[in-house]
C-alpha cells in the first residue's frame, strides 16, 4: 500500500537526529539551545512509538495472503481474494 513506507523512513532519521544532538549542543554553548534540543528530542522519541503502534495496528487489521512466498504480506480482503483466485487459476494452467 502506498504511504506505508513513510514510518520506515522516519525511524532511521530519528536516530540520526538523536546522534547529531550532541554535536549541535557542543557547537552552541548557550544555556537555552541544549534545553530546546533536549525537548525536541524527547518529543520526537515520544511521537515515534505512537507512529509504530499505528502501523502495527493497520498491519494487524489486514488479511494475510497465505500464499507461497508471501507469508508476511497482508492486504485488504478484496485484494487477497483476487490474488488467491489468480493463484488457483495459474495452478490449473498446463505446463
């Protein structure tokens, strides 16, 4: 499904931002910058588990394909039925 990869791209970015905070704080030795950066880091990390939970819930609500080579793939019910029907028809074809 289109758009499902957004969260997968955000996870590594969050970790890279967290690693960069130390360098930024060392560069700017004011008292307000480390506090603001710490707050932003905390908000970013607090948001991330919610995003992962949302994706996990959406995945759990979808129907498993249950076809060879697609054991972890889940789609909506209509698409799964269509792929299963296509697979049945392909098995009937002469080789």
